[in-house]
C-alpha cells in the first residue's frame, strides 16, 4: 500500500448524516453501544481496507469515554469512515455527537475546528487526544436533504468555504501535493476497482499530472465539502469533518462539483449529451463567485470523481463506486482532451 493511501480517509465514502432526531435513552444505552460496535464490525467485514485496528480501538474506547464524559448513547449514525458516530445525551440533558478514531487521526481536524471557533465548522465540546475521542455540537439535517442541485448547494457552500478558508495557514497540515496523492490512488486502486473504466483513468491521470505541475499553497482546505458534510445549524449551516490540509481553493470547489452525480445522470437521461455543458456552467458560476479558475476546478472535480469511485470500491460500496465512475465516463466521453471552453 502506498504512503498516500495509508493515510487517506474520506468522509464521502459513507456520508455523515447526523440529523437531529434521537432515540431511546437510559436503560438501553449499553445495547446502543453494543449495536454501534457491531456496526463497526460489519463495516470492517465488507471493506478491502484493513479496518481491524480502528474497529478494535473503537470497541475498547467507546464505553469508557461515555462513562468519563457522562454520556448516554441514544443511537449510532449511518455515516463516518470505518466506525459510526454516536448521538449522545450529556449530563445536562443537551445532545451531542461522539466520534472515536485512532489517536492522531483527528488531531488536524480538531485544530482547524478550534481555530475556526464555531463560525464555519461544528463546535468542539470536548477532546481527548490520547483516546481519539471527539465530542461535537449536534447539528441538524444535511444540506443534500433540502438542496438538490449544484446551484442551490453552491449558494450555501460558497459563503461557508469563504469563512473556512480564513483559518490561519499555521493551523493546517503542511503543504504537500494533493495531486500527487491522487495520482498514487489512481495507480494503486485503479487496476483493482476501475478496470472497466480505463479511458476514465487515463483522463484523470492526465488531469492530475497537469495539476501537480502547478499546484500552490493558498488556504487551509476543508478537503471534502460535499453536501453531506454540511449540516443545518439553527437558521444557518455548518461544515463537519475537515481534512485541514493546505492546498488550493479550486480543490475544495472541485469536490463541490464532484458531488453532482445525481444531477449529471438526470440531465443525461433527459437529454443525452447535456450533462457536460450543465456541469461546465456550474463551474462557471462557482468560479465567478470565488474568483477561482474554472478549468482548474473542473480538473480537480474530475480527478476527485474518479478517485472517490475507486475509494468507495475499496471500502466495499460497489453501487456507490459505480455511480461515480459511470458519471465520470459520461463526462469523459464528451471531450477527453484540450481546452474545456469554460
């Protein structure tokens, strides 16, 4: 396994859908923890990625942390990469979300969220670094539950990202080429999970090489700002699960573009050949709102679409993987090289 893949983790592989509803409390708390551990084991069993250490850590830590922080577990959430987040009730009766990761895995995210101080990101309520235990404010439903198009999602995400990009560079992970990381994923996972999409892999590799040749350090990127990582907070919205690496604004916006799979498929079904122009127009609008190069955004979005499909296959989510790779094929078949004409 390459070094880039060893540390590569994406919330988009199973969306973090932390809505505000809660379940039974009190006497069934122990059963809820057992259920969460069983769900973590189930995810480990279907994943080609080795999640054994993470799942073992989750099982060993979750109950002691609930006792230490006086938390009652109400239910686990159908999201997170590897182990499920938990909706919990604190001693004062307020709701929160508990995440457990291996020590070190969430350090960067916590640093970014604390620096943001609850403006663009979910608020940090408690943090135990040596246990990898993070307690966050509970938020509402995901953006994708009420905004179904790239245009409507962009209206929320652009101002949120502008605020998120204000986090000082000193709080981000040191700059190293994201494009080179994605090239490593294409080379490693492509033959295993993209063998039926060789043309798409070739286009993604070409784009990633172009990006790597001119990549710059601009801001602390969220790293995965899709509509499932934006949750309702009162009358506004908040981001969750930042990767917190230093990179380009165009990268974050490329992830926003990447997440339009349903819209792409619907446009193509209604009028063959219309998906690519629709997505190009989405890039233009986002570029105008952020002063970012739309062609660079497009290339990041395409590479992310393909590597996300491969990564989903690695985690055992074949149907979701196929959606990303098939929509990448629709886009690539329209025009594989040259100027995008944006």
